[in-house]
């Protein structure tokens, strides 16, 4: 996934719009899509800021929820194969 535009870059676009520049001109000058500028303006109207959203957890959800329980399980059954350990663990 590409990195989000910097806050300074977003700020330049928003300030240009507030000065009265046309959206088309801003987008051409900064080489961004009209949808991108519209999303930034919408986010500012809703939240008061146009900061990029912070990333949440990426990838699949972890299958082991209780790490201490799993650590104790490994100490007890660490000499077994993964297949046998999976059967003993019992969770999906």
C-alpha cells in the first residue's frame, strides 16, 4: 500500500482551496486526483483536521489471544511435533 501524502502537502492543497483557488487548478498543480482533494475537504469538515488516518492492525488476526497461556503450553509440550501440539491446544 502506498504511503499517504504528507500533512504539509495536504495543508498546501487545503489552504489553496480556502484562498479561492479552483479545485481543478489545485489538482493539476499538485498532481492529485479531484477525489483525493474532496476526501481531504470532507475529512476536515467532519473532524476538523485533514490528517491521514492512522493504520490499524494489518494482516490476518492473531490466532493466539492469551500469550501467557500459550507460553506455558509451549514449555510443557515443546518437545512434540507441531501437529500434535495443534491437537493438544484445541482451539481453531
